[in-house]
């Protein structure tokens, strides 16, 4: 008898939990509020598909644009609110896509179908669709060189092979390093050029950049070694050949 009472208690408790969960289960609205750029006649299924596409394209959760706390049931979220500035940005992005699509329809397609533009075209799973060079530069301006270098390593760990960033281009760090060199931040530029060599030891361009940094620092001996390595890797490297001639003329 005691066992039956305990079993009955757990059954009642389970039913109560299931009922509570059913009340909190989110239902996509047939008539969503505060629709400004999406079609006003969206069905609940179309709204669900659109929101899921936004989320996957940017690699974010719903509260990136909407007002709500992660982990709380959607029934207590305020999806209609405009308090989150990312929601306003998203609307402008949608309008931009509409505008691009209009231009695309004026272009004769080069293939059997027209090219489509979507959020994923630029974002590719990132909230902000920046190139690798842009992202490195932003971290550098905000936090300095070493955090930027750590950020490069973390990005490579998280995103390498996923097509979100171009980790295979030896000119990404080269361009960043040359911008530092142009700003007379020679030591920092050398640090980036050396890092580029670690990533691309067989790149003649990377060795040329390193040589340029050494020349700017007055270390012509190391510059010459780097240029000889650049020429060994690519005898047609005219930039390295020119810098070698400059060093010889200075002797």
C-alpha cells in the first residue's frame, strides 16, 4: 500500500510537470507583432524558418536581436520590442538584401540560375562579417598587439577549415604588419612578420616582409638572410631582388 501511494505521487508530479511544460512551449504566432521589413502575411512556419536562418547564418541565439533571457521560456520574452539595437541593424541588413536582389535581377546571369544573396553570403556563421585582417586590426586597436596575436590563434582553433576566415593567405598578416611598419611601429611589425613566417615558412612574400622589417630596424644582416631565403623560395620575387640590390649598394 505504501509503495502504491509513492507511485501515485510520482505519476501526479510527472503529469504536473508535463502540463507546466506544455504551457511554456513556444507557439510561433500566425500574426506576429511589429513586423516592419519582413512580409506582413508571413505564416507561422515561414516566420520560424526565417528566424532559424538568421540564427544559423550569424551563429547566434535569439537574444542576439530580441529581448529575452537565455534559458527562460519564450513565452516570457518580448519579441515585439525594439529595445535591442541589433534588431534595428538586422532590419537594415534585410533591406540591403532586398536592394541587392533588385540589382541582381538586372544582371544577365552567367550560369543557368541567378546567384542568390542571403545573410550567410557575408556572415558565414559570424555575427559581424569581417575579414580576418579587419578582425585582427580591430582587436589590435582596442587591446594591443599580444591580445591580437592570441585572437588570431583562437580564431584559427575555432574556425579553421570552416570557410569563415581566409587562413591560407600569407598576405593577411603581411598587410597588417606593413601597416604597422608604415606607422613606425617597427618592433610590432617585426613580431607580426615573424608570426607570419611561423604560419607560412615556405612563403617568399612572408620572408620579403620580414626583410623589410629588419631593414627598417637597421638590422641589415638579418634582412639579407631573409631576402636570400625569399629568393631561394621564389627566384622570380622582384621585390626581394630589388631590396637585395639596395642592401648591396649601401655596403
